[in-house]
């Protein structure tokens, strides 16, 4: 004799099995698009070819060399640039998002969010050309204000950071607006009824609740700047040492014989750094999800 509990259990298991079957196409795509390249990258990063015998062997020399000399400098420079862009972009984007949310203007909100969606995806060579034509050595604004006579240069670390901010700030706006919408008006009213000032509300309520979301935005901006390639290649070339440019040079054969897999080792370094950043963010995101539902 079958009980209602047993029937319900079997029904639940059938529902879960159907859910897994429905997800199989997605899982297969992920395995093909991400799994196989990741395995190939991991295998190649630990493979070294002897230039004399042309035989391949397992070794950590690629990874060791990727953390030394010029390779290490490019990695550090990329992390520094990404950190600067992430922090400045997060600050400016948060203030802009807060201004939009508190304006209570539907037209302004839709205009800013639409523009942010477009600008957040505007990058690569077109973005580099736009900035070169505007603030390059012969740019329109550079000539109009005589910036070329001073120490201004777009083709250095801070110039590249400024260009990256162009798509980072809008991306932060899109990221943090939902979190700001999640702040309940009752929290502010309760704080005000207990005599809290605006600063005290943000210090003890608003910022702690938003911190995981803000850090998530910082992580997102860091990843976008860390992985960017085309804009930097078109604008600064080798003037600013970046790991993505170094990987491109290695892939095109600009390495010594026996170091053909150096690009894979540098890519693995990037994955490890991104993983460490995500490891900090994920626990905080779980904490904030309880408040911003």
C-alpha cells in the first residue's frame, strides 16, 4: 500500500530528473565552450617542449617564468590598472546611480539606464579611436585647450585608465541601481524616527547592506578591465605593459624556442587572480541577498 508521502517523494524526484534533462543542452554547451578549452589551457601551461629533441614533457617552468621578470611586471601592471579602474568606476557609478534613483524621474531613469547599457558595451578599437580623436596628441579638445603644450598624454597608464572608465562607470550604474532600489524606505524612516542623521543612516544601515553589491560591482569592473585587450592594443601598444598584450605577443610567436606555451601559463595566472577575487565576493553576496529580496 502506497502512502501519500511516498507518492509525493517519487513525484519530486521525477520533477528533479526532468529538470536535469532540460538542462542537458546547456550543460553540454558549457562543457564544449568552457570545459574543453580550460582543460587544454591547463594541460598546455604545464607542458614544455625541448627545443633540441622537440619532445614534450610535464614541467612547471612555464608558470615559474610567468611570475618573473617582464612577465611579472605586465601582470602587476594589469592588476594595478584594473584596481584603479574598478575603485574609481565603482565610486563614480554609485553616486550617479544614487542620483538617478533619488530623482524619482522616470524619464531620467530610463534615459540613464539606456545610455549606460549602450556605453557599457562600447569598447575595442572604436572606443580607442574616439578618444584619440578627442584627447589624443592631435585631438579636438587637446588642440582647443592647448593640452599638448603641457604634460598631458593619453598614451600612458592614467590615460588608459580614463578610457576604461568610459565603459566601467555605466556598467557600475547598471549593477548598483537594483541594489539601491532594494533599500526599503521603512529602514530610513525608522532610522529617522530614532534620531539618526542621514550620515548615520548610510553608515549603519545603507552602506553595510549595499557593501556586498558594491563589492560585486568592483569585481565586475576589475574583471572587465583585467581582460580588456583591443582598446589597449589600438591606443597604447606596448607603452603600458599589460598581460593581455603579452599573451597576444606570445600567441603570435614572439617568444623564445621552447616557450611556446607561455601564453597559456599567463592565461592560467589570470584565471587564478580572477578566482581569488571571486572567492572574496561570493560569501558577501550570499549575505546581502537576505536583505535585498
